[in-house]
C-alpha cells in the first residue's frame, strides 16, 4: 500500500486511494482498523461467520464499488497467462516485477495488433 500512487488531473498523485476493495478473505478487524487509521474506505464484504458475532452497527459495504473489482481480477488473470508469472519462476522480487511488466507489455501489444 505504501507504493500506491493515484494520479490526479492537477498536482502530485495521491498516496492513498479513497477506497480499497477486497474479497471476503480480507475481512479481518486488523485490516479494517489499518485502513480506517489511514482514512481509506474498505469495500470488503463480511464473512458469514463474522455476521453472527458482530455486535453494534453493521459494517458499511458498497456493492456497486465492489462490482468494479472485477477489472482488477481480469487484469490479474491476463497476467497469469504468462507461465513464468503464474508459477513464479523468478524468486527475486525485482526479477518477478520485471516478468509482470513484460507480461503486461505482451498483453498490450496483443490487444493493439489483433
């Protein structure tokens, strides 16, 4: 999250997004507290086992924002078409990042020339 830079029309990029979307696997109190401390909205559905134990005000959840999460999921799926990225052949982080960038370039070129 520290490397996030959200571009704006004018001025320097924001270092914090307005909202972060995640699936039910990220529905933990420590994640929600971490996001709340930084002023970031959480668009994370609540797990069924948490609903029974939840007391007080229900957690805020915006289903329209959550639906837009599929763009990221499709992008990850496209990247994982590259076998080296999917199986993580490269163990060093900088080499792996290079493979992810190469996979994205390949995807863009495929879209551009098809």
